[in-house]
């Protein structure tokens, strides 16, 4: 089986709209601060814009990746991988989103399938749960034999990390300029 990515289409769209709107008003913010001669606040606002963009980029890149032997839940900060034979239960609902329990009683809750009003209409959580169930074996491994969930504390997201690094530099410059007054 080849890899398949499961996500709500609305997540990347929402993230893209939020980032575009944020940077769409940025020129007015720059103009206002330059008109007042307040360069320190301009750097601080740039830091805030970059950090907020990093947040929305990480949110928009959340996904559940179905692989041949396992699935990977990619959340905004970290990721978790679990084999299909270690999954005991998959539950989905429009209000609760998608949740999984493993044979070792570990819980997985993909952010990308968090509760949504649109899910009442499109049932994306239910279709994702059905897709995962089709890949699961009839009987999960016993807890003693099941592999634990592999976790990656912080996942790489180069575009978001670049925005975050820019936010840190901009914030430092803003504070240095603010202290120089």
C-alpha cells in the first residue's frame, strides 16, 4: 500500500487565508509606525506577525499519514507514529473529532481532526476513521507484544521555523531599539 494523507481540506485553506490576511494589513502597520518614527514597535510587530504566521503554518500542515504498516499523526508541534496492529480502537464523531487508543492504553488525538462544525456536513472524521479501520488487523496485538507509540517531540516545519527564527531576531532588535531610547 502506498502512503495516503488524511486531513480536512479546510485546515490548509484556513491557515493560508489567515496568513494572507495578516500580511495583507502589514503594509498599513509599517506605514503607521514609520509615520510616528517608532522603529522599535515596528520590529516588535514584525516579530508578532512572524510568530503568528509560524503558528498558522504549523496548524495548516497537520495531517494523518497512512503508511503500509503504521500511521503517523502530525500535530502542530510534534508527531506520533503507531503500528496498525497496536491500535485497539478508533472513534470518530462530528463534535469530538478523531481519537485512537492503542493496546498499551496510549491515546492519540490528531489536531487536524479536532471537532468542527463542517464535520456535521462532510463527515471527514468518520471517513478518516473508516480508512484507518480498513488498514487495522482484525485483532490487535496484546499489550505485552504491542510496540509503544513513537513520539517526535518537535517536528520539523522549515517554513514555520524560518518565520519563528525571524520573529526571534525581530523581537530582539525591537527590544534593543526600545532600550536605546
